């Protein structure tokens, strides 16, 4: 059931359900908004299957409870931030309009982290587009990108990163992020950026700090 594309029925939005892995209050660790106070909503389900994924436990939806939008938003009552990051897994496996409609109505800033492999849904203030070479990108993502962030594991990943950068506007921030389990990727990115100044370095600072 595809609800509330035009924000017409708030009550239906509140009853809509999502498979939820976790919710937590932390600091954004990477990309353009690195260092920002944020509340994370991690949805279950992913069909990209990156071999180096650090959230493989999110791939299946079956082992996680389904919570209504009302249940999810009730957890925000005592959280001192208006910046809400919806992540996964791959959030675009779900219709995100019901959740973002309610969040926007209550004054929150909505931020999506996605690989862009499914039809774009939701009302977002910012979209972190992190494409992967393992699954085809859905064309609907490109008009909504706030930042491009590509994980680099080997030199071939730079070719993929450039191909995706060519599909978005020149003024959109573009990041290369080391694959955490491959220390050599840091040196690859460092040297690449020295010769390609249109790119920036993104580090997963939350992992260095040992926080979520």
C-alpha cells in the first residue's frame, strides 16, 4: 500500500509499519554532516550485499520487529536534536513517505542514507547517496542527491566513483571513504585526492571514537 505521497492522510501515516533494527542518539560520524548531533533510525532489509558491509545483520527483515510510525516517533520525545537520519540496510526498500511525512509535520530535519538502488520515496532535507558497484542504481535518486559518498576498496572503485559523479551536479560535495577493513584504501584515497581536488576525504570517525 503506497501511502500519503501528497501528505493527505496523517492518521494512515502513523499506523504504517517498518522493520526496525535499532534507534539511537549519537553523532554523525562521516560525510558532510560529520560531527552533527543526530538521531538514527536503522531499518532492516538490504539486497546490495557488499562483501565488506559492516551491517550484514540488517540484510534480512525477518528477525526484526515491525514498529508503527507512531511507535518510532514516540521515541524522539526526550531527544535533544531535530536531525533525524534514516539508514539501514537499504531504506529505499520501503515506502518512506509515511515516516518522513510525520517527522516533517513535527518539525524534524530528515536525512536519508541510501545506495540508491530502489525507487526514491520520502520527503528529505538531505540525501547521502552512497552507490555500490554490486547493484544497479535506480535513476530516480540523482535529482535528490545532497552529497555523494563512495567507499573505496581498490583502484577499480575510483572508476565507479567517477562514473557516478558524472551523473550529478558539479557543486554537490563528493566524498571518497576508505573501506574500514582495508588499511591500504586510505593511502589510495589520499593519493587520488591529491590529483583530483573535486573529491574530499570522508572518515568513519565514530569507529575511531568507538561509538555507534
